[in-house]
C-alpha cells in the first residue's frame, strides 16, 4: 500500500530509527517500524486485517472514520484511508479490499 503522513514531523520521526527509539523506547519503536513495513507490503487494507499481530480495527467516537493497529500497550498507530471518495459498500461500510492508500495520523493512547 501507499503510505503518507498527516504531518511532516511524524514522517521524519518514523523514518529515523534513532529518533523513534528516543521518543517511544526500543520495543515500541521496533513495533512502529514493523507495522509500517507490514502496511507497505500489503496490497490492500484487507491483507493487513488478516494479520493477527496487528489487530487492525475501525474506530468510533472522536476517531470515527479512522483505524488503528496495536503497538506496545496502550499505544496504537492511528490512520485513515487516503481515498477520495472512500470505497464504501451499499450499506456505507468501508470496503477494506479496495483501500490501497493510507494516511498515518498519530501514535497515541486513545483509551
């Protein structure tokens, strides 16, 4: 998939393993790098959904329209499909197999 970042600061952080380790610690930095690599390697969001270690899931409430994958508890990598218009089915649900571009929003504990 094609990966973009909502902020250039986040992109620079995620592309610099030393800074990533300094910000989140070695274990979490490794998981962030791994999740981003998994996202890039997948052809669509549906493939990411099938990786049990990611636990890719849709969010609600303040994060409606966003998705997340697990990092080191309690942190999550939050992103959204980067499509206009969004690929939706007749019922208004996201068609995961048609999502091929992601926008990385943040690393956070939203709980």
